C-alpha cells in the first residue's frame, strides 16, 4: 500500500500538496520557473504509483505508457541478451524514469525497468505530458531542456562504454550515484561496469588495500 505522506500547505497557492508533489515541483524548477498558480496543474496531471522491490515499472514487450518521477526508492534499467542481464542505468530519488523510445513511438519496449527497492513514484501519461507542456508558461522549454539533458547523458554513457576501462566506469558510476554501492547487489553493479562480479570484487579489494 502506498505510504501516506505528510501534507504541506504551499504559501499563497491556496492548495494542499503532499511532500511528493512538493519534491516534484522543486525538481521541475531546476529547469524552469513555475508560478504558484501552476503548481495545481502539476498536481492534477501526475498520479502516485508504488512498485514493490523486484517488481517492474516496465517489462520488455510492453509499451511504455508513463514517465515516472521517483520520490522514494531505486530503479534499474537493463536488457536481456541470451538470458544475460546487462544493466545500463539507474533512477534513484528525484530522477525521472521512462523508456522514451517506447513512450514516444508507442512501440513495444526491448528493455526492462525494475525496482531494486520498494519504490514510490508520481507518473504522467503521454497525453497529460502534452497538457503539461501546453499549460505551463514555460512547459515547452521544460520539455526541450529535459530532452537535451537526456541526449547528452546518452552520449556520455556511450563514450564511457567505448573509451573508459572497467575501473574508470566504476569510478564514473560512483561519482554519478555516490550511495549506489550500498543499495545495489554487486552483480548489478558489475553488469553496469561490464565485468564479472569476481572482477568487481578484485577492484573493490584493491581500493580497500586488501589482499585478493
């Protein structure tokens, strides 16, 4: 069951927002200015969802119908290749989650998005996202800036895969998600780095100055 969160009165807005929606609005303000009267638009277009640990936000073969905003918990993205899982990204708190290829083209996903922990999200459908773009004064700017950030992030990950060593990819992961290794099984981190779990254990042991 979705945890009931403390509700917060937004000064001057005349509307009650729970802590999840406050967090979402604050995150959107990272990209654009949001007027107080626009906060109710955001709360009306997003709805809460809870995903238990090991359950899925999206499975391969399904069409991605929603963009999610993680308010609590952690998701991972992976593909299957001959039965082997290849993890390629994560969405912790205050990150958006989606398979945008499937979402935008309405075609079946080839990827999985799975909850590593019990995860709470606010989700928005494709149609409601278009309303968000239209009804917020800077909605179109928000969509463009998010798309640009996603594009740059994709290029950085592609470059990392081809140019960085396993140790360098591990360091990049820890810089991007500082607390991840405390929350994610070692085999998942090894999959992201592109090495076997034993090799990751060797790297971590060497960092700790231990004999492997």
